[in-house]
């Protein structure tokens, strides 16, 4: 069955309206504390995208939270955004004649040692979880197999691989 619908009228295909908040009345730390895990990082990125005055602070918080996970790709993306945001805020400070320079405007350096170590840890943990799951399947214990799938899914989620996490 085929339905002819104008794609312009479909609410799912409607373009997202990009709101910009100029004068936020938000305590960023308190707001971030109400979320955990991946959602905390996603909410901080959303704030950084929509609130220019809190952009650098939100990205710094997101960067520190993402370092508690195995999500190296998101770390690199947030670091790139933070570098761009600090460069643009530095340009704005230089263009404003009466601006007071902020301390700590420089972004933190990309921690390549953390990136490599985390990639290795994630790979080792993935191999261990995969081996455990194969052993559970060999023993045919249903509860252990279910727990093995849950652990593997949690690891994929912690690494930022949502499609594989959903498969588990």
C-alpha cells in the first residue's frame, strides 16, 4: 500500500529549529548533575550548541565526563569543538577593546596517551567479555548468557557504539 503524502507536511521530516540562548539563567553543574552517563555528555553538548555564553564551560565539563568512559571518538570530537570555541572566544576578546582577558582561555591539550591507553583497555575488555560470553554459551547456562550479553551491551554503550549495544 502506498500513501501519497507531501513530505513538507510530515512532522518527522520537519527541519529542526535552532534556538540560541543569549542570557542563560542556568547553573550548569547542577543541571549536569541531574543526568548520568552518556546523557550527561549529550546534554552538555546540546547546551554548548545552543548557548554561546556557556559553550566553553559546557564543553570543558563534557570533556572531563567523557574521560571517565571508553568513548574515545566522542572525546576527540568534544576536544575539537572545545578548541574551536576557545579560539573564537579568544578572537572575540581581542576584538573587544574594553574586554578583560579570562584566565584559562586555552583549551586543554589532546591527551594522546589517554586516547591510546583507553583504546587498548576497551579492546582488552571487549575480548574478555566476548570470551566469557562464548564460555557461557558453551556451558548452556541461560542466566549467564543473558548476563554476558548485558555486560557486552554495557561495554559497547560505554565505548559509544550504540548500534552494537542495541544488538546485545
